[in-house]
């Protein structure tokens, strides 16, 4: 297999993002399935989906739409009276709809007494997956489903749908992404030893997702932090041959601090979602020059399905 054919599915899927996002915007505006303003909600997922849950939760609270908590599905505290948490709705984000931790959580909620049961929704790529029988409503994004193990367009499309429901306009994100997914990748980014991704507010989840993407596909050393936390220790690893990449607003003085480190500082001012799409492109090309196939990364499968009966 030539390097140009490695990650063929990932390439097709990441390049399609601007058009797929537009479909999600139209679908979100036409549907009215998400919790109403003021309802208390929990958003759950695993891996990439957990990071999208974090971004949506931060954006919903910032928009004044109500209390919104994001949990890894395995660590969710939902309607535990002793913990003082009571939710009106639970949203599960899952591409495959087969992830064990998500299914177990929804099964547990389904078995609760009617008086203590929140409404459940699933945002999914595979609309024929078993999760559809466990939730009260399904937001299906089959046109964003993927063949590559490494997620790109499903995650961003799910987030586009959710952000649109908050009244956030994403036309600029689509415009910026059209070039982000096709622009050539500089040699400096291809050769970099290490990446740190930073975000603020709803873009912290994007930073975490960017780091995960490159770890999965490139087997590389990546880190991610809230941008204001970076100077509380992690900036110590910044050096020539390494990259610090910011999503969204820059904390005051960070550019000057980065200049002193000698690391490459990426702060384009482009829409954060488009920047994540650009990271997808960089990740693909870094994998290819290393002879790695991000469609089938080491130790990973499309969905984590655990043998819970063993």
C-alpha cells in the first residue's frame, strides 16, 4: 500500500466536513428534539464523543440555556439523590451506538422508576444500532457516519448540530473549513516532535479532541489544556521543533510567552471548528509520512464493546 492510499477513508471523510456540516445545520433548524431552554441536562460519551459533549456543555451554559454537565459515560453520576444531581434529560453522543459504557448507562436509566427517569436522547451515526431501542428520541446523522476508525466528520457534525440548536451561526466555520481541509501541510508541522493543543470555554473540548486525534493516528506525543492553564507548568515542554496550537481566543500575553520558547505557535484566528478540521488534515499527512494507516490504527477498533459477562 502506497503512502498516498493510507487513510483513504479518513481523507474522504475529513474533506467532506464543510458540506456535511451544512446538512446538519439545516437538520438542526428543522428538528426540535433537544431539551428546552432551562432544562438541566447531562451529556455523555466516550473518547471523541466525550470531548464533543464537553464543548456542547460549555457552549449551552455560556448561552444561558441551562445547567449542562458533560461526563465520560463510565463516570457519569446521573440522578443520584445523594449527589444532589437531578437531570431533566440525558443526551448520549455515539457514532456507532454500540459502545458498552453508553449502552449500560442507558439501560440503567431505562430501569429507573418513572418519577426519577430523565428523558433520553441519542445523537448517532448508525441509525440501525441497538441504542435506538434504549432512548426516547434519536437524532440520526447517517450521512456523517464513517468507515475510518479515527473519527473526524461524525464528531464535528454532531457538535455542529448541537451548537446550531443554541442559535450559534456557523457559516464562518464552513467557509474557513473549505480551505482548512485542502491546504497543503507545511514541513514544519509534518516534522514536529510534539503538539500541545489549547482552548478556552467551549473550545477546550476541541483541544482535547485534537490531541486524541493525533495520538490515535500518529502514535505521537500530544497534550491538551485549557489555555489559561498552559502557563501553570505545561509550557515548560515548549521548545524548537514542538508545536503549541490555540483554538479560539488568546489569553493576554500568550503570544509573547510562546515566542520566548522557540516553539511553533499556531494561532490563525480562524473559526475553531475549522481549525479542528485542519488538525484532521495535518494528522492524516503526518500519519502517511510515517507509514501509518489511520483508518486502522494500532490497538483501536471502531467501537469499544466489552465482554461484561466474562
